[in-house]
C-alpha cells in the first residue's frame, strides 16, 4: 500500500506557505505522492458546501510544488474533461518534464453542469467524450505527428514537442459501472471520489479488473487509488465530510465491527487500521485528504495547518 497526502487546496488554509510546508514535510516523511483536485466554479446558491467554495487550480498548484520538492510524486485527482485535451496535454507534458517524471494524471467526466456551460462544452455524452479525450492525450504524448479526427475533437497533423518521458499514467474517476468498466478498458487505473462508499470499494475494483481482462489487459498492472476523506476525531464516531454525524457508511472498509464509525474517521490508530483494511480489498494507493473536512476548511488557517501537520506526522508511512 502506497500512502499519499493531499496538499492544502480548499479554503483559507490553502496558502502558498501551507502548501509548501505540507509538501516538503510529506516528502521528508516518506509519503509516496502529493494530490490535488479540481473545482472551477461554485454556482451561486448551490448546496455543495464550504469545501468547494474556494479551490486553487490543481495543475498550477502541482507546478509550484514541483519546484519545492525533488522526489515525491505529484497527482491530480481529477481534472475534468470540459477543457480542450491538446491544451491540457501540453500543460501536463510540461509539468512531467519540469518535475522529472513525477506526474500522475487523473481525469474525470465532471458532474457540474454550470462548469460545462461556462467552458462551452456539451454536458451530454460525457462518457464517450472522456474516452476520446484519453485517446487524444496519449496521441499528443507519444506520436511524432499528432493527428486526430474524432466525434468530439479534431487535431490537424501537427508536432507537439517536447514529449513527456515517461508518459504520465492516466487514471480515470467515476463510480457508475460504465465508468468503472471504461477505466479497466482504457486507463492505467481508477481513482475513487470523495463520496465513495469505502465499504464497497473492493467490488468496484473487481469491476475495473474484470473489464481489463475482457479487453485483454493485465488487471494486476493497474493502480487503484482511494481518495481518503480523512476526518481525525477523538472518538470512534464523528461527522462525515459534510459535517453530519454518523459518517459516510457503517463499519470499516470491509464492513468491520466498528458500529457506526465511518472509514477513515476517528483516532489515528483507527484510521491506520482502516488503511490496512483497504489494502486487503485491492486498493494500491490511499491518500489522506483533509480538504474535505469542514472543520479544516472553515477553521483559522493557522489552526488548520497545525492539525494537518499533526495528522501528516501521525499517519506517515511506517508511523
């Protein structure tokens, strides 16, 4: 099991200084990867809650952190496919080069209609668009002459140097069966969402693996990344990512015997046990994400950073 940590990205605590402090300390402690996420718009009156109210761009954030770290990997989970693939391909290729090959590119279909409207992209047929998006990315990264004439995108015969080396792994998000099967067919792995019911994550991983086998691919070569919505609480039961008590689901990642405690919610010992249980269900990577803890994103920035640094130390690999 590889363990990562999400950098401060949402709310008042997400300052450049806090990003740098978490990133450099995570590298010192042996974390495998730093992670970011995307939210472009917060429509007026939308009930998403404070987590999404103020969010930094994930690619720019990782570019900044590439310059203050030297070994730890850099992941985005996820960039949604309402941007143009050749533009994103260029940005990610440059990030891969300047970081020394440390990038993991997570892609999603998106679910917020207002973001699609603002980007001038149709909301319908997102699944097929996303699959073609991956195809264009890989052509841009691997071919001397890039050319594409598809249903959603057209790229005239062109050079797109410099090419990234190695080519970044592409993970796909999504929770519907069709999205899981798509990840197994065309991606290098799958990344779960902040709303994932971790009690059922093993079944979702098996769906991805089955689709990979049907496509003639090696399912054991895929990565399965869990966004760990981690909520450090003094007792075994605490509020979920929306601040409600009772957590995201009953029991631990495998059903467990912890009553109503949500996975990755509770004391440090409980959270560490949950991480170990996730490994038994096929998860290859988990990253602790405090950006989805309302107590963090609404707290005084200094207090939030102190709590994050404590969690970073307590949950470090081998701690």
